[in-house]
C-alpha cells in the first residue's frame, strides 16, 4: 500500500487460491480490531490495520517467539508513505488458520516494535473471507452508504475528490486523527486549507514507528465526513526502529499520490465499513 507499506522487492501476495464463500465481522469500536488465529499450529492474536493490504508484519522478537522460519536468502525492503523512506526486513511464509479457513499470507519480519497490542499486525487482504465488515458504532438516523470502488480487492483504498484534488482515501481505526500524507499536505497547504494549529507532536505512523506531525485545522470533508482533528505529515524522519535497523531515505523518488487516512473522529457517525471483495467495493455506512 502506498500510505502504509509497499513491497519494493517482492509482491506480498495471498496465495491461498479462490476466496472462501464466507464472511466475518470485526469490532473496531475501541481501536484497530483484534483477531485470533493459529500460526503454524500456535494460538496468536493479530491487530488488523485496515491501511495494510494482504500480508502480516511481526517484529524480530515476535518471530523468534512464534518460531517463524525465515525464507533463506530472501530479504525485503518496504516503503513507508510511498517510496520516501524504506526499512529492510526478512520474509517468512507461515500457515495461518482463522476458524478453519487457511491463509498462506507472507509475513514480513521487521526490526521495529510493530505492535504492543498483539503478536503481529495483519492487513485485511490477508484474511480468507469474501466479505469483511468492521463495526464502528451504532447506526444513526439519516445514515447512508458511501461506496468506494477498489482497484485491488485486497487493498482498502478508495478515491475521492476533495477541494479540487483527487485523493486516495484509507481508513485508520487505530487513531483519532485523520492523517494527510506528505503529498496531500503539500497540496492542501498550498491552498491554505490546512493551517497549522499547535506544536509538532510525535505520532505513531505504522509498525510501531513514529514521526513528527503537525496538528492542523480544516473545513475539508470527504463525502460529507469532517476531517477534524487532523494531522499533517512533515519531512521529519521515522523513529522507533530497533538499534541498527536499516532505514533509508530515498532521494529524488516519485512522490506517492495524495492520500487521507480517516481516523476514528471522522468515522464517529459511521456504523460500519464493509468490503465485498468480489464486487471490489468498500462501503461506509454513515450519517453525514
């Protein structure tokens, strides 16, 4: 994924064959959903990050604890927020089972904390279900469906027109704030649409890595959803990796497309998110 993680050397594809004719409902009312599974026969808990696509991420320590076998001589370098910064990791391909349904998602093993809430972080595209519903709250009067077409059924990334700009739309139930990526920050800052509002703050981005972000105010909306409170990415480096981790800033790289990751505040009047992988649609049921 562009905002979260993009494999720079290897496509981390789910290889489990045709999607199962099954569905699952996850609960995100208190933050990113937690899902239980087994990995190589051992019980585990995964935090589901809706910005990720179709793979699992674990820390070096978790990989040792779960006895994940690394694929020999295979390394991966992934991009964070497009290709502006990358971190290196190793690859494993464990057998993951969710209530009788198998997924052979690749696992990236990274020198980063990844998560403190579970054994690893998994993208919804790695879950072996045809339809996935993520509960956000109770349905409110006047609710309607906001439907985004998905180019990739495993990557929950829609598109919207915001104040004259085409932006990618993601969902991040792990934080309150909506986050503008660097490209969106540059565009909307040039328009005067996201004035700064307060001091820079260290904010968790992904994989347990954090960076300085600028609180902003805005009247911008996505399909009627207000984007406040909001944070704008800065050019500050990524911090929080294990000592000796290889984080590289890539110069002269093509900037990622502008994107907004809707936080819990923007979704406060939404009942659920539902993805139909066969129809390639992401539906937000919200009162706007």
